[in-house]
C-alpha cells in the first residue's frame, strides 16, 4: 500500500482554514474531503494540476471552497498556500 502524502500549511493557510470552519461550519465536510483527496496525490477529482519549476501546482476547480498550493514529490509533502470561500 502506498503511503499518504503529508499535508502542510504555509503562511496563513491554517489560520484561513480555522476562520472558514468557524464562520461556515456547513463547509467543514467539503473541506475535509478536499484535504483527504490531497493525501493521495495527485488527487483524482476536485483539483486542476500543472507542473511548475519542478513541483506540481494545484488549485481547486470552480468550487465553493478554493484550495491552492504545491506538492513536492521528493518529500511527498503537499503544501497548502491558500484557502478561501467563493460565493455560495
């Protein structure tokens, strides 16, 4: 069985996540699903991927919850850069 990728948060991404869940507890399940999808990088749904400077850069595609960041295949780490909520 292949090991899961480690999820790390850069800058204020973890703070953004906490604020979103506090303000919009109805989105918590959606957010958890998206983050779990990133543990099995590359995710099979919800994200667009592209290669940039040796890393896979990802962003959620047309979602209420937008998650973006990059993944490092050498360390098997997914770095979350930003989490925001669009219009719902």
